C-alpha cells in the first residue's frame, strides 16, 4: 500500500520542520499534569485574560452592542449602556454593510483603517495613509502575510533576532525561506549591536543567500528590552545600506515599565531621519489588540502599515488577503476602539482611564517583583523587563546538571524547566525555544500571574532553583560563557 496523502511521510516537509516551543513539550506536560489535578500556573503564553486580567468595560460594551444590535432598539438600552458606547456602536455598525455577521473588505473596514491611520499620525507626528493599512486576524497573520510576500524560496534570507519569538522561525520554515540570526547582547540589556548585524548579513551573503528583510521586536519578546532612538536609527541606516525591508513588530508598544526608554516607533524614527531614507527604506510595522491593557488575545485583531511599498505590491498583498475573504470583523472593532479611545469629558473616560492605568501600573510592579525575584536566586541572572510581558532569566547550570540532562536525553534547559514544572506547577518555556547562544541557558516566563500571587510564585521558584543548584552544584564552574 503506498502512503496516503496525509500520512506523516507524505505531508509537506516544511510543516514538520516548523517548531513552536511556546506550546511545545513543556506545555504538553503541563496540560497532562493539570488533567491529573495538579495546579498549574501557565506562564508560557502572553495571554493576559487567561491569567485573570479583566476586559476593559468600554470596548466590551461597544462590541456587545454591535453583536446584538437589537439592544439598540430597546427603550431601556440607555439604562444598561452609557451614551458614548451606544454612539460608537451605531457608528461602527454604519461602517459595515450587514453588521458583524458580514464579511468586510479583505483589507478591513475602511472606517477602522482610517482610525488606525489617524492613531499612527497622532503617535508619530507624520501622515499615515489608510490605503497602506491592512487589518488582520492578529499580528501573527499579518507577519505571515508579509513573510509570504517576501519569501520566494530557500535562497531568501530573513534576519531575525536571537532570542526571538518563534512565530518568525516557524513561519520562515513553513514558507521554505532561510532564517539569518543576529544575536542580541545579553550583557548590554539585550541591546542590538550593528557590528553583529553586519557580521550576520555578510556571513549569510557569503553563503549565497539573498538577504531581503530584517525583523525587530520592540519591545522585545522574550527579552523585554526597549530599543533606544539611537539603536533604531542605526537599524534603519543598516537596512538602507543593505537594501533590506524592515519588519517592525511593535505589538508591545504600550507595555512599557520604565521611563528612561519610552517606546518609539520605527516609522517615526524613519521619518525623522528625512530623505533619502524616509523616502526609500521599506518598512512594515505590526500591532495587535492582544497586548497592552486590552490583552484581547482571543479576539484575534491586528494590523500592518506599509511605508515606501509600491502600490503594485500593495495590490498583490490585497489580492492574497482576498483569498481569506475578510479579517475578523469584531476584532477590527476592538482595534478601532484600542486606537481611538474615550477622551477626557466623555462619559466613559474616567472608568476607561482608571481600568487601563490600573493594569499597566500593576504590570510595572510585577515586572519589578519578577526581575528582583530571579536575581535573588542562586546562579540566576536576569535583565529588567523594560517592556513587553516577559522575564527571560539566564540559568547558570552546573556541569553535573548538564550531564544529568544529557543522560535523560533532554536539552539542559528543557530538563530544568520540566523539573521546575513537576516541583512547583510553574509552566515556563525553555530558552532553546527562542534561540540562545551555544551553552547558555534561559527560561521565559510571562509577568502576567496575578500580582497578589506573585510573591508566592517567586518564593516557590526560588526554593526549587536553590535546591536544584544545591543538588548539582559542585563548584566546577557554570554554563555561562
Ligand atoms: C512579538 C510578538 N509578535 C506577534 C505576536 C502575535 O500577536 P497576535 O495575538 O496579535 O497574533 C505575539 C504574541 O505573543 C508576539 O509576542
């Protein structure tokens, strides 16, 4: 009998090659343990509502009304919903032809794309054209759409930071392209070094690759750094000189936990640099409703904005977007609400401001508790989470632990994270899932567990870690390079 088309031996090899550690071995073991009745703290995915973050009231009110438009005809609607939510719901419904149950244009609802462009313009101080803004089912789909447009085959290289969020490595593998890594510098708070970029691109070109794009994740996942204006200028200059399109993943732009390095968009820095760069460097920027204080991961809303991309290419991207007919319509409305929020004087403003500020302030405190907690542990060093939702401590594993892991047939960080999971219920992702320098080990946790649970979680981590180190540490040196 020949193999059938969907037998494992017959399927697309690229599907098998793509790895996604965030829901990998650790996650599967954690779900098994949960089924057996163990309490698991899922810190493997940046999924705020799953860890107790409450949805903001105003956007949910507007979307609820859009979902159930008959409520708008109810004479008592004003008793349940504030007038500004009612007005916004009516406005969004007027943007659609057929409400939330109808497909929209494949680029998204024009009225919402206009709200996105107006937001970008307010944020950066430079014009943004809604014709170059496409709404998507989360930033993940946006990234996939753009990588799909760029990658022609294995000869095409995409520069990706290491450590990186595995959406990039997995999608590049799926599309049959080649990932060109550039390393972030842990000792410089995960900064980006242009010498490293040059080294990476010339090595790749020496191997015959056509390096076409560079990805930055700012603020970083899993590394949590915020890129400085200077760093962004260097990156854009590099892209100009090397003829690369810059893919700016900016989904964490409102998750900032320090004041020294606020978020600055790649678009603003590019425009500030003026011609010829501002007219020539191709840039695609991504954003999402999944992060920030919205944290609406399940809604699947995102957008990308294209700068200096020729209209003919935009038409091709539009054509391909049309194959999926339309992005999620409710998620588009969340995007509009995230970027065009209640203003001072609006009925819902105070509540909205209170709720969103409360979430961000608590995240800022949690970022601090986690970093300090990790740094108080034996053989653990951790950069402060300047932004995003993660902590990425380095675990300096003693040689004996490396030997034991090898005997167990596991990568050393996977072994450590599995032991941590079994002992404490804390489900993390081993650093190898994001890429790390040879012989250096990390794990990633989100900073999302409830603030009141945080001290106990860090205590239980410390107890596990320090016992683990006590057991294996024979003072022969550590894994750290
Ligand atoms: C850096 C980065 N980009 C993109 C995404 C995907 O976001 P979305 O939920 O909008 O697909 C994530 C999700 O965690 C992320 O961390």
